[in-house]
């Protein structure tokens, strides 16, 4: 049987990894500055992470949500402690798309309304409502297009209010830093006014932290820079450091009832052990402060690149924007210099999403390779 061919693949076959390095089947070492789409948060094969998963699977890897699972509560409490999100409840699932799907469904249940307002260049996943709220017609099937979604330019409060005034919108969903879209973000004024508009017109504010959460920006969540209080926060990617887990943080004013949401695999024992290990390492190794330091260093080094148009993003969720497409540059970085980087919807943007454990020496390696390629060009 062949694989369903939907992924354009680099000719690299990783077989093992350690911290910020990946090793292929020829034992060639690659510097990972992409973290598998921002998934690797505490570094590949972190010893504490490996130990936690190993110990848990020896005891109990999975049972359904029909029984008590104290590890879920331990995860919720640790997440509250490190994130500062005290007035929320946690629902666990398996991925970012599922997180956003459940967030949108819950908003519709809560408000009794069905329309969604989303922002251009946003990406929220590939499940039914999540993909309909994603600004990419190429991945929206006719079945998904039945969802009622309005797309607005990021930062456009006037059009946002015109749509919300109709009082048909159950949720506004937004990435405070757009990931796949190209690292664009708006102003604190915009995000604060957006929350006020949601409150005024009875629409829930869903902040998508699937890529930007768990310390990626130097704050635990990207929205926290703007001093807003979302109704629902969706999480995944760095939450499990490679183990599939996602969830939503749900404000206390949204009521739960039996059967409202559900999942078979979400919040299983092994997934919770993985995420607990991630949080413990983030705390013990003071990775939020480390992210801020490495971000400052990266941005300082970027100033030496004369061909660079701008640096986008925050923390270790960064993009280098040029005046030319970066596709061939990215290929040269991986095949000639053994460095993984990322692309985005913006063809001129090179995305940098390394493990949060990245160090100055790794950043230096990247910029030396980048200068070599740009000078050769």
C-alpha cells in the first residue's frame, strides 16, 4: 500500500534526535530551528520528559474518560500555576485543530448563535469549523464551506464592529501572532478593543495559542502582553513536546454539563504525563526568561543581514522577511548547511521556531550559514 501523497517531502529521514539536533539515517546531524512546526518546546528527548513517559506507560498508558484520572487534575493545576490563568477550567483533547473545533462548538452552545468572525491570513486547523475559520480556500472542502464565517483584516475594528452589531456571531477567533500566515500581529489597542466589542455584542473571544503558547513568545501565552482576558484559549503543539495533546482553557462563566464535549483519547494518562513533564522543565530550567534572552540575541544578530527587510514575531516565534522568495534559500540551508527552518503563507518569510532550549552558539551557526548563502547569491 502507498501513502496518500499530500506532503511535499524533503529528502531527509530522521531516526533520532537530542535537544536541538536531529540525526538522519546516515548519521548526519541537523540543527533544528523549526521544531517540527513549533512542537518541540523543551528539546528533543529531554531526559526528564523521557523518564516521565517511560514510567507512566509502564503503569497505565490509557483508559477512557469514564474513570477518575488524577493526572488530568495535576496537569490543570500546574498549568494554572505557570500560566497565571486562574479563572479557567481545562478540557483536554488531542490536537490544535480539535482544540479550536471544541472552542467554536462551545461558543455556539453558550451563545445560541452560529456565525464566526475570523481574520485574514489566520490558520486554525483542518477539522470542520476550524478549517472554515482558516483563510485558505485551497484547504476548505465544500462540506466545510457550509460554515458561516466572516473574514476581516487583522486590525480592522470598524468592519469587525459592523459584523458583530448584527448579533449573529457566536465567536471571534484570533491568533495574537499569526503563525502560518506569516508572523503578523496587531496592536494592544486593537486586541483590547476587540475584547470590548465581544463583550458588548455577546460573542466569545477565542484566542488561538496553539503555536504561540507554552512559552514560545517569552510570555506563557502571547495574548498576555496585551492585558486581555479571553473567554477560551486553545492550546496544543509545544504542550506535549511531540506527544499528541491539545486542550482549551474555558472561562468560569461558561457552564459545563454532561455530554457537552467529549473525546476518546484526549487527556489520556500518557499524554498528561508528557505535558506535566513539559511544564516542569519550563519551570525548573526557567525557559521563559531564556526565550526572552535568546530572542534578543537573535534579533541583534539579524541586524547584520543587509538583505533583510524586517524581523517579525516575538520570543522564539520569529520570521525573517526578505524581498525575494525564500524557497531555494530554505533548501540550501537544509541540504548544504544541515539546518531546518520553516516557511509560511508569505513566500518571502523564513520562519524560525526552534526548541526553547536553543543557545547562542546555535543562533551563530544559523547566521553564519545565512550570510554565506546570501553573499553567494
